[in-house]
């Protein structure tokens, strides 16, 4: 029952895990935090304030000062109900920000996109990591990631943001998502993406009911069987709001609780808005997990 609790660093390889991003390395031998930088004008959490370059840069600098190991820049809103965004619009939002961050920050920049052209332009502008909520299923994305040779996170999503929360369905949520990620790993390997460059993410909130999210979270430790570093993003998400009956502005404590529980179950990268608080939770949980 508590097998995961007593399995610190179950894979010896995880204790010296370093991702090689161009020009920088991302050391995940200790779990780290990925700071979220939304550059969408409709972004719920920042009201679009971070579209201006100076504000985006200041926010990123602050997150790095608070201990973020990597900054995730996203120009497509993928929250439930969000509409699709054009390639040009996404490029206009993210490329200037990535160029500025690359020059100013001592940590890698991640591009949160599903579009091959955005992946290519972002890496050319200095991004060293691809975070794809569609797990390289869009046209050309697999080939782009293979050519760009940067680490890539493959996330599970059922459906598309516009309608994904309407009626999510699984035979068995944990095994269905394990099967999906195993298959994407296989496809990536076949496309020439080295396994050492791939991270996996079960995709909390992406086509999942409250019960699905909670069950997935309880059994997160099972994803260790895929033998890839695990990224988890739960920060401020609706299922926390549903349990705590809190609006998005009051989900910090719930987010922190889940960050600690995710690390305890083997997650090595926690995607979060509130970096200072999340770094402390992650560090504490990592210390307990590594104890004898
Ligand atoms: C993720 O889990 N999530 S964008 C709705 C919210 C709060 C937050 C209504 N990109 C993930 O953060 N990438 C996003 O409250 C991601 N994993 C990875 N790898 C959605 C988001 C959010 C949505």
C-alpha cells in the first residue's frame, strides 16, 4: 500500500540525472521547479500583464531568484475552454520573450508549444527544452523535436482544450495514461529522439474529471515503471479548487500540498506559478524521500 513511500530514488539512474539543454544543463538529481511564464493576453493568472517584454523578464528573473531551475514560456492558452491560437500569433508572443530570457537568465528556457514551427523558432531564439501538452502529435512536431535535439516533455491530454472537460472517459485512468505515454515514448524513440532526452507528464486537468485527477495523483508512483523523469503540473488547477472550494486566487496551499506529494511519489520537475513556496515544499519532500 505504501510501497512508493518507502522507495526513495527507486531508479539509481535518477540520483544523477542531468538533462543536457544547449549551452546549459538542467540538474535533476534533486527535484526542481519549472516556473510558469504565461505570455497569453487572456492568461487567467496574470491578466496578460506579462506580454510586455520588461514585465516578462522581471517575472522570470524573480522566479529564478526564488529558485526556479527552468522557465516555461507559453503563448497558447491551454486551459479548459481556451480557443486555438494561430502560429503567427504564438510566434509573436513567445520569440521576443525567449530571446530576452536567453540573454538574461542562468537557467534553461522551455517552450510550451505543440506547433513544429514554434518549436524550431523558439530553439533558434535560445530555448533549450520543449514542453508539449500534445506529446508531439501535431504535424511535423516529432520530426522537429528529433532534429532540434533538446529535451522534450510529453504530456497526456484527452481531447483538445476547447471541449476536453465536457465528458472525459477512461477504461481505467492510470493504465490508460500509462499506455498512452508508453506508446508516445516508443514513437519518439523510432523517430530518433534519444530516450535520455524525454520526460513524461500525466497531464493533470487535461481531459480529466475530479475523480480521474485524484486517482491519477494517488497512483503517480506507478509512472516510475516507464523509466523516464516525471514532470507534474498542478499549480492552481481547477481540481484543487473543486476539493477546497476556492477560486484560482486561493489555491496556493492546495498546490503546495500536491507539489510535496508529487515529489514523494517520484516527480523530479514541478511546474508552478508560485516558485518560492514550491521550491521549499519540493526541497522538504525531497529530503524526506531521500532519507533512509
Ligand atoms: C502541465 O500540467 N499545464 S497550462 C488551468 C488552471 C491553472 C493552471 C483554472 N501546461 C501543464 O497551467 N505543461 C499547462 O486553473 C503544462 N504539464 C505540462 N507539462 C494549464 C495550466 C492551468 C490551467
